[in-house]
């Protein structure tokens, strides 16, 4: 195992939620897991508790890891390049890729790299999450919601990823609020996507990512 890029079909679909559950499941299986989110926006330094890096750090069991997990943290809840510019920073894809490569060089069985927004969301003024995924040549764990409309978003993301030769390790459909039936939606997606395994993440306190962890532990 080495690293997975946790990409979303959009923002707020469940990337961090699934990544945290996967971290817990892999740690429970004795694997050395780490996480990295190259840039986070919507980050409140006065109250970082609900932020992506804080949640990832908590799942790792290392709350002090927050600044290491996300070295580039911006306040505005906007695309990273816009949020950074409001604070006088200009994000460059080469810098983000270099940060990710440094994290990849760390000691772990598996590193989860979480993007920002969806596959085609901008990270810089000229580069998207997909450009970073391609630059790093990482396989993707694609996270989708289960809201009405998600099937188009998943299939579109898959086309974009495959157009750049990106390998997809698995798809996780994370149950959205006020959404149609999760199982029915996943079955409807499977009718169009037969190549990649699709795992469900129901909105259930008892759910854990054990099945996904076991699948990934076999290699991807
Ligand atoms: N399966 C689920 N069960 C319970 N809560 C969920 C589930 N999926 C997502 N959520 C909740 O939905 C919200 C958005 O999820 P999350 O923060 O993981 O999205 P994201 O894709 O990481 O967003 P961003 O693009 O900001 O990184 C969070 O409050 C999260 O806890
Ligand atoms: C602030 C939010 N939670 C994410 N971190 C950033 C989402 C950027 C989406 C950009 C876009 O695709 O329009
Ligand atoms: Mg997130």
C-alpha cells in the first residue's frame, strides 16, 4: 500500500468523513496510516475543531498533527486559490505537489491525501484537483454523496479521471441528508459503472469502514 488521493464528486460530499472512518479502520487492523490535505479553506484559526485537518488529526489519534496535515490554511470558505488570494498568497500547483511528495516520503503503510472540493475544483488559478492527482500519479478513492443528481456527478468525475489515466481504487457513496434511498441509488449507479467497487457509507453511528479497509488492504 502507499497512498490514495481522496477525491470528491464535489464539496461537502463526505471526503473527510470517509477518510476519518477509513483511518480508524486501517489503524484497527494494525496499519500505519497518515493523512495530508495540501490546502484547506473555510478554516477558522480561532476554532479549528471542526476543520478537515482537525478531524483527520483526531482520527489519527494525534490532535497536534493539525499543522502538519494541512500546512496551507485559509479562512474564506471559497476555492483555495481565491481564499489564499484574500490572505495575500498565490497558490502554485508545483508547490502543492512538492508538499504532497514530502508527505508521501513519510513513514506509513498508507497515506490519504484529501483534495479540496471536487475532482475538477480549482486548487490554483490554473490547476484543478485532477491536475494534482495526475502530477502525483496517485490512485483515487472517489467519494460521492447520495443526493438526487449524484449519479451524473459520479459518472462525470469518472470520465474526467479516466481521461487522464487515473486509476480508481474504489467509489464510496456517503449518505447525504434528505436524499433518496442509499441502496437504490448505489444500485442505479452500478448499472452504469461495473468496473469499480462501490461501497456505501450510511448515516449510521454504527457504520465503520472495515469492508472498505479490507478491500484496500488487498492492494489497489
Ligand atoms: N455518511 C455520512 N454519515 C454522517 N455524516 C456524514 C456522512 N457523509 C458526510 N457527512 C457529514 O456531512 C458533512 C460534509 O462531509 P465532509 O466534511 O466529509 O465533506 P467533504 O467532502 O470532506 O467536504 P470538503 O469539500 O469541505 O472537504 C460533514 O458534517 C460530515 O460529517
Ligand atoms: C470551502 C469548501 N468546504 C471547500 N473546502 C472548497 C470547495 C471549493 C469548490 C470550488 C468549485 O468547485 O466551485
Ligand atoms: Mg473535507
